[in-house]
């Protein structure tokens, strides 16, 4: 038996198995990204309808009176929904270890109207829990209320 030939054969087998594993992982990642892109595109289309039909917010537990009481127009509300949903999609797809907002995003977040719309309309209704929601909450210093103390304790 030729030792160099055996080494080459074993090495070829190992490389083939590793290549197959990498290909399977890449395929899973591609499918996940494609599914998320489709989901966000469909979700964005639904949210775009809010600009023309603000009464749709009632389906999320948000009345038109609530939005009107914030002093924000229908167009501003629709724009902010689009902006936050797009931000959420970006950070979910990119999945960075840490979210660092751009100057554009910070300037937007610094607007008092934006904070009101985030808290009263968008937060946990139109943007799901996750890194992006946590990062915006952290920027605004919003903390989840702690659980009520157990009276029996």
C-alpha cells in the first residue's frame, strides 16, 4: 500500500465532507434570508396601506384618536412605521453583534414626535421584540416594567 496515496485519498474525503457541510449550511442560510426578505416585503406592503387607511391601525389596538392626539399627521405616522419596519428588517437580516445607530437614525430618534409615535404606536405593535426594539428602547431609556411583587412572599 502506497502511504502518500492513502494520505491523499483521506484528505480528499475529508475535504469533500467539509465541502458538503459548508454547502448545506450556505443553503440553509440562503433559504432563511430569502424567507425573511419575503416576510418583510409582505409586512411592509401591509404597513404601507396605513398611509391611505389609518383606520387599519385599529387592528393593532391603536385608534385614530390616539394618533391624532399625538399631534402627528397620517403621513408622518406612515413614514415612521416604514422607517422603523425597514430598520428592524435591516438589523434582523444583518444580525450584527451590536446595533450602532447612524447619525440619520439618531437625528430621527431625537425628534420628540418620533419618540411619541414609537412609544404609543409602533413599539411592540408594529415592530417585534428583538435587538432593534431593544436598541431603540435603550436609546430612549425605556425599561420594561418589572413584575409586580408577589404579595405572598
